[in-house]
C-alpha cells in the first residue's frame, strides 16, 4: 500500500511541491495498522490503495488522500490539530502518529461511528486523540487555536468558524465543491498577519459534510 501511495505522490509532485511525502507522514502510513480500522469482512482489502465502506453510508478515505491531506498541513510534532469527520479513526491515528508530542481533536456527527472510533483508538493506545461526538461545523472553540484543521467531508464553502479557529501561520485542508460531482482539495493558509491564501490542489470525491452546513 505504501509503495502505491509513494508512486501516486511522485506522479502528482505539484501537490506537495516535491515528489515524496515528508518522513513523518511516510512513517505514519507504515506504522498505522489500517486493517484494524475497516470492517472484518474487508480486512483483505485494507492495504489496497482505495477508499472502503465503513458502514452507515460512510467511507475510510483512500490512503493517498490521507497521506496528501496530512502532509499538506505541514505540521510540527508538538502541534494541536482538529479533524472534522472521524469516520473509522484511521486519519486521526495517522495524525496522532505524526504528532508524538501534539494532540488531535476529532469530531464525528454519526454517534455510532464516534463511539466505535473512540473505542478503537483507546484500544490501540492512541492517547493523544480525543473523539468528540457532534457536528463539526462550528469546530471546537474551547480547544482553539489549531495549527492545522482537516475536514474529511465535502462542502461548497469552508465554515467560517473553522477559519476563525485556525492559528496565524496555520493551514486548513478540505474538499470543496458540489455533491455528486468532482470536488477540489483546497488548502487555506492563514498568514501571520491574518490574511488568507487559497490553493486548489487536486480533484477528489468525498461524502458530504452534513448537519448545520446543509441549512446554509
Ligand atoms: N477520516 C475518516 C477516516 O479516517 O475513516 C473518513 C471520513 S469519511 C470520508 C467522512 C466522515 O465525516 C463521515 O464519517 C461522516 O459521518 C462525517 N461527517 C459528515 N458531516 C460531519 C459534520 N458536520 N461533523 C462531523 N463529522 C461529519
């Protein structure tokens, strides 16, 4: 699986501006046991470089996308990050591995997924991750500011609360675009003076962000 991800990253070297993953992200992909984050009946496919269903209409993202989204945040080992869309907990585990002295807050709107991801991450010993149950649309102001924010479900626009909770110098990565169509993986950077820059990096397909965003 990691070899396939490395080939994808090399083919799309414009995404990161280099042909390979950073060392910590590459090591995290090797270290996190993806087969323990997919349903039992899909374990044989766990190390294919593809998205897989995790039940309740949701998916665990393709490893290439997990790797690129993690690397695009350009994190330091002590950073605190927010993920919206815990799903299986795999992406949170990859982030937690990249942040050995840092912390991951992750929010999942589907209660049953949040419960099982929380149990799984505790059982596997990821003690620098907290799984919150609820709508991530408003982020987690009580834990802000975040050095990085990752949204693993697609919406038309970046929720303002998430932009507000990004630290100056921090980055947010999220798929933007209409449902049922191609979306664009987009990186926002909040410069030290608070100005936002935006870079569109890759066409992707994600499940929709649900909850409050749908009424907006
Ligand atoms: N990161 C996940 C993983 O590693 O397995 C995959 C995420 S899956 C593509 C998207 C997830 O976002 C789903 O589990 C979905 O229930 C969740 N989601 C959708 N809208 C949400 C919201 N407003 N707040 C929190 N989670 C949300």
